[in-house]
């Protein structure tokens, strides 16, 4: 039986008992205290209900703690994944930046001897490789290296910018997905 049903039945019985005996009571029985048989049962049910509520609160608290631990584990795992991806890209970005530095040094190199006008025209018309094959002049090879470095620098810089953008995107994605949750851990 539920607690409410017990209280209603007990109250009804007490009321019926009081009404039926109230008229026929003598003065000698009026001084006797009335003992309700349901009082002890009601106290017992109340105590059991309180115990059950305390047990449920304890269970809910342990479930909350367990879920909090799971959430922290998931956040740690996701952070680790993001860190691994970012670390890999940063390693590649460092290599790209070193490559750009080497290209810039090569592009600023000044050959000991320049090419003559005839060689310059030939280079413009047929390319550096053809000019080098024709004259076997080391200064032509140096000019070729300088021009090649100058032509590679813009694409290497663009690539490094894409790498940095990807790092920023991964950080933002983690913050968007999990940043708000990390304050609970």
C-alpha cells in the first residue's frame, strides 16, 4: 500500500471510531487516552520511506560521480586526439618554415660571376637548363638555383599559411565541441 492510502484509511477509521464511540462514552472511559493502532504502522512506513529516499539519493550521487569520471575521460581522449593532430601539423609547419628559410638564403645568393648578355638572352629564350648545357658555365647554374628558389618561395609560404590555418581550425573545433564541457571537469 502506498503511504497516502494508509493515511486515508487510518484517518477514516479514527473518524469512524470517534463518531461511533463518542456518544456512548461514560465519564470513566473519557479519561482514558485513545491509542490509535495505526500510529505505529504509520511511523514504520515513514521510516522505511525516509530510508529508501536516502538510499536513492546515494545511488544518484554515485551515478553522477561515475558519469563525471566518464565525461572527464572522454574530454581527455578528445584533447589528446586534437593535440596529436596539431603536433603533426606543427612538425610539418616547422619543416616548411625551414625550407622557406633555405630558399630565401638561396634566392639572395649573389653569384661570383654574372652571365653575359648573350647568355641572358639565351636563358630567356630557351631556359636555364639549355643555356647550361650549351656553355657549361657554373654561373648559369647559380642563376638557375636563384631563380628556382625565388619561384618556390611564394608557394611554400602559401603552404605554411594553410598549415597554420589548419592548426587554428583544429583548436577552434575542439573548443567548439568540448570547451564548454571542460569547465565541469
